[in-house]
C-alpha cells in the first residue's frame, strides 16, 4: 500500500497546473505616462518636485519623501495626474484650473469633468491656515495637450508679492514650479503633452 505522503506531490502539482500561467504583474494606472514639451510662464523654472527630507510635510505641495506622491498621508487625493498648489497661511485666494485635450476645464466653477476632479478648493473648503488646492485624474488621462493655470483671485487684504508652489505629478514623475503673484488677476501657466 502506498503511503499518503507519496501522493501529496502529485496532488500539489495537479492543483498548481490547474491554475494556469502566472498572471502578468499589475501596472499601476498612469505609470507609463511620459510628459513631453513641459513649459511654464516665461521666467518660471520647472524643477524636480522631490526634496529628500525623510518625512512628508503636509500642505506644502512638495514630494518631501521622494516616493512620487505629493503630500501623501495628508488627505489629498491622487491619480495618474495630480496637481497641487500650496501657499502656506497667506490670506489669499489662488485658483487652480486644468484644461484637458478636449478643451474642457476643471476649476472651482466645474469641479468634476470626465476623468478629472478638483477635490479641494481654498477658501471654499474651509482651509484655515493650510491653503492648498488639489486636482487629480480619476482614470488614465487621454493623450494630448494640457494647460494648468494658477490665478490670484483675491488678495483678501494681503500685500504682494504672494508666493506659492505648484507641483505636478504626471505618471511616476514629479515637477515643481515656484510661483509669484503681484496683483489680482495675475496668471501663471504650466503645460505639457502626453
């Protein structure tokens, strides 16, 4: 009579063979996005958004721990594209907008369009002294030209210049642009192609 242990390897082999081939590794949404033709308002430099500090600081629009996510763990939503503008405790209203290849715009007026969402708008969403706006792609974004604008909407009694940081996470890459505004209506742009 055969031992029970002699048949176990056969049973294990049959069970594994029934599972089929190993599945391909999962590719995160947006991981293969490669931005091209990055451009910013004349005089503004586009730099790496990663500053190795070891700890992620909230509401500064910088990828402090260099893992490719802006202000993670701070309640900000992210996706294949994430755009965040932050301006500390300065009492002003900056407006973040994104125009996508179809010509549709995500803004404080239209907070959701197909595939994109503005999930935090200051001062409407009770920002206190943690002023930031955050916009992200909810699915793989379409190919084409994207235009990001940040506008000084209301200085709320603050004396210029107003300084802010715009960070853009596009796929696995992050970029940062230091912004400065002098007067109401000042507009700064950042654009890229996918």
